[in-house]
């Protein structure tokens, strides 16, 4: 399963081999236990926090933080990850999300 996550990350980030993202793979696997939904959420969270970024000079996706720093960037809980996304929205969007949550689903 770790190898699959490594393949997924190397493909997603446009790397030639999973060994180029080994540190990232280990941290994400540790946090997500290989659940692909959580892997995707963790990667999105790292991009949002600029721990994984697109280098416009090298024209490639990069990460340059240590394992400990990466570990601190990723939430332990999916709920925390979703909350983190919502708190990153502009105030107006958050207010709309709150109002929409009160609309019945029928």
C-alpha cells in the first residue's frame, strides 16, 4: 500500500519515480494509513499551506520541508482538515456555507 501511495504521489506531482517523493510518501501514509480519500485531502492541505508548491523556475512540484514539519502540516483528523479548508475561505463564503447548512435537504 505504501508503494501505491508513492506511485500516486509521484504521478500526481509529475516525478519520474516514487523515490523522489519518499519522505512525502512516508509522512502522508503515516497520517492516512493509505486511504486514498485521506491521501488526496492531505496533499491538498499541504498545497494550501505551501508545504508542497509549484516551482515556476524549475516548472515542477516541489516540497522542501523535513519529515517533522510535514507531519505538523497535516491534520490527524478528516474533520480538522475540512475545518481547515472552511476557515481558509473568505468571510462572505463562510457565511454562505453557514446559511446553506440550515436549508432542508428535501
